[in-house]
C-alpha cells in the first residue's frame, strides 16, 4: 500500500496506512538529480550504468529532515554538495552499486551523510597505470617543459573517476593522491599534479636526480578538496636533455610480463 506521507490536515488514516508509515515510496532516477523539497518523504534511488550525482542544495530542507538515498545501478553515484552547502561524513560520498545511506539536515546548508552499508564506509580507490607490452620501453622524455605522464590502464575505479587520454576527471570530494614515475638519465626531475580545468598546480612532488646512464623514480603525495568535477594530469619536468625511447622508463623484457611505468593511486576520503 502507498504510504500516507506527507500527512495533510484532517486526513483519516486506516490501520493499514498506519502500519505502512515506515514504507516510504521509491523515487527512481536514471540520470544525475538535484534533490527537491518533498524528497524527505521518499527514497531516492539511482539506477544508471554511468557515473551520476545526487546534489543537495541550500535552503531546500529544514533541520531534522532525513533524505534516504541508494544506488542500484552499476555506475557510481556520488552525493554532492551544492553551492554553499557542506556535507560531512566519516564514510564515502561515492556510492557503489547497492550502496546507500541517509542525509541528516543539521541546518539549511549543513548535512551529515550516514552510510548504511559496509561498502560505503570502506575506503574507495582508483588506480591507473601505464602498461606496455613486454619489451616496450617507456618512451622519449622531454626537456624543461612540463609534460603529461601517460596512463592507459585502469586497475580499479570505484570513485566515479574517468580516464581519457591520460587525463583523469574527478568529481567533487576530498582526495589523497600518490603517483610515481620512472626516469632515465634525466638529471633533476620532479612531478606535479596539475588541475588543467583551473590551470593550477594541486600537488608538487619533491625533486629527484639521475646521473648519466642511471635511473630514478620520482613521486608526489598530497591531499586536496574540489567542489566540482575537475580534470587532472600528472606532469613531469626534467632539466636533462631529452632521452629517446627509454627516457621515461627502461624495459624489463621479461617474457610474458607487461612493462609498468607511470602509476597513480587516488583515494577518495570524503
């Protein structure tokens, strides 16, 4: 039976309606959705094979309102704060398939999200590599120009990130990123994580150095928050002359074993 929510003045409830008070109606969505007044009386459920968002805006809900959210689609659905809104959680706002939880309104612009499934409270990751066939070198390096590092393989991705031509798009949230890159005969070299949407540097890695005919690994490690979807590149800068073929990594050439060069791990922590 359909729930009697929301109640109206002078309504007469049957015994069956009283028994069904806790059975909120389901509001199915198949594309990204912005919550509206009245959604506190429904269960908003996303069903999409692609990444989506459910956005909560300012001044829509009142203190004490509870908005139930779930994701039954294969695409990650991310609970997203609208302009001027803060959504806090100890879990993740990125809901994998069958994940869910509820938003508790603490003020017109402040919410806490409580995940109700163990997967939603687990740390979520994306890991991307540069993978080449056995015997394939890492490619030529470029001197004194910030240059995009190649990523062409998705190891895991449950945070709604996308990888296109080595550009990583991340949805709104808080992230910790670790990246590592091999270099050969580079002299001084360093990495940075570049926000190409805003033309800003998000993380700068420490300097490293490889002598003539020797190699090194350089890395970056950092933490940041974005309020909307942004594109990122891992870029390197070296002072040494360009090295053809293997400046970005020397092949192992072990039969049947892929060559792994650039690597990045992205942890979504809020």
